[in-house]
């Protein structure tokens, strides 16, 4: 061993002080902090689909005969199915174990230690995770006060070391969209540009049709949100075919498991059912926004996704988060240099909104009184 007495000497130097991904606490681990039974927790902290997956998925998985067989490493059926769903050729498509897996794979393909990744913050925290994993430097460009991407600031931040520019659209955690012209102006830099469309079914705007016209535009999608499959892990990317070919070579061969393939097949046979749920969530997003506006401690931001970010008055975000948690309602809390004193609330079913608003009113009274 080179130096010291610990195992650190063997660990890759950029990972010795790596702090990992801060995933949500699960309801089970929160048990002692709750005043309600775990079963009645209302989970509005991870943008999961409150309606669950298609019942066709449950039925097919209950009788799936092929679990002893390795899935197709070439993803032939999966890529064809996704081509049908997205309207672009299968040669553009690569699937992964969630779109998080694809973010990791793309940065693994592109980023060498010391190279730069540009993102517009506040943004999805997986970008930071994977950039650090490969020893890259994350260049964080602040969004403006309405969370719009500053295209000129992004362009000014490009250096010889820049390998990729990442934009969530709609953005997590802020919920706003970046317009196609702004995205294209960034794409015109010629650098690889990744547009993460995890919430596209809730937003209705996509740049997928443009991928075949550019050699540097990448779009990521997922089944976690609209199709209610977060627990099964399946996402996909739409790439220029050259990039897709590289990714097919470097991915782990069986990164998409057999159950996930079955789930995609069945979900795509049940699009009308799933989109009805998406429509219900969109309608509920409108009602939730109007209700949140009436809580005087909160300022909600308009959202095109399945969550609403709120800034909380008087530095009380942490207190709101804690009090809601005790009442069994989980929301996401932010207090970082990029996003002060905020909570992000996933859109649930109407009864979840009712329970949340009631709890928020009680919290408001507790704080006032
Ligand atoms: C939820 C989310 C995803 C989905 O990740 P999966 O790994 O597919 O579950 C991707 N990007 C963003 C911005 C998200 O918020």
C-alpha cells in the first residue's frame, strides 16, 4: 500500500471524498419521526406517479415466464417499441436502468478527469453526481430569477475543456420549460447538448424530432414518472446514431432487466389509460397551484411538470418540511446556495392535495399563533 494505513490508498483519488447522491429518506426509515402509521404516509417528495403503473404491467409480471433467461443485450424489441412511441428510428435509441443510468453512461463516454460539464442551476442533482464520478468539473450557470436559462451565460462559460451541456426540460426542481429556440441556440455551439425530458408527458413539448437533424443533440426520457414505473427502473435516450453506437458498446450488457422490458411492452399497449392519469395529474397541478397561492407563507412557481416548487417566507422552509413530515406528508426541502428556503411538492391525487392543504393551514396557524 502506498501511504497511510487505510484502504483510501487504493480508492480512486476523485472518489475518496465523494459524498454520494442524497436520496430521499424512505417512509420506513422515517417511522420514528412520524405521528401517523407508515401506511398512511402521503409521499409527495419524489415526483412518483400516485396512480401507479398500468394494471396490464402487474398482470404480465405475475405470469412472466422468462425470468431465468438473460434479456437481449442488443435491446432489439425494446428499441423498436420505443421507436414506435417516439416516432424516431430505432438506431437513435438506447435504453437503460432508468434515465439516471443513461446520464451516467453518457458522462462515462465523454468526460475525462478535469473536463467540464455545464449545467443550469438549480438543476437535477444526478448531473453533479455523475460528473464527479468521472472526475469532471461541474460548471454551474445560475438561472435567472424566474429560473429561465441564460443562453448567453451558458455560451460564455464554454471553454476548450467543455464536453457537454445539460438542460432539464421541464427543469427539476423548478418546473419551468426552456423554449426550443433557446435550446437550439445552445445546440449551435456544436458541443454535445443533453436535454432531459423526464417530464415531457406532463409538459407536451419535445425536441425529439430535431435529434435526426443534429449530430450533437441528445434527449433523455423515462418511464418513472408518466408510466408509474420508478421502482422498476427503465429509461431511454434518443441520440445521434453515432453516439448511440458508442453507448451500446460501453453499457453493461443487461442493464435493462426482463421485468422492465415486459413493463415497457405492456405500458405501450395501455397508453390511453396512462395518459388519462397524466391528464388527471395535470388538472390536479392546476388546482394545487391555486390552493398553494392562498397559503400566505408560500410562493408557488408555475410548473409544466408533476411537481410545484414553492419558496417559503421568513426562512421557514425547514420548519414547514418538518411539521408536514410529522403529520405524515413528505415533501422535498431545499436550502442550498442555489435554492434557498424552498419546498418541492409532487402533484398527488385530489385527496392528497386536500390533506396537504389542511396540514399547511394548520402549520400556518401554529407558526402565527
Ligand atoms: C425523475 C427524473 C429522472 C428520472 O430518473 P430515472 O432514473 O429514469 O428514474 C430523470 N431526470 C430528471 C430531471 C428527473 O427529475
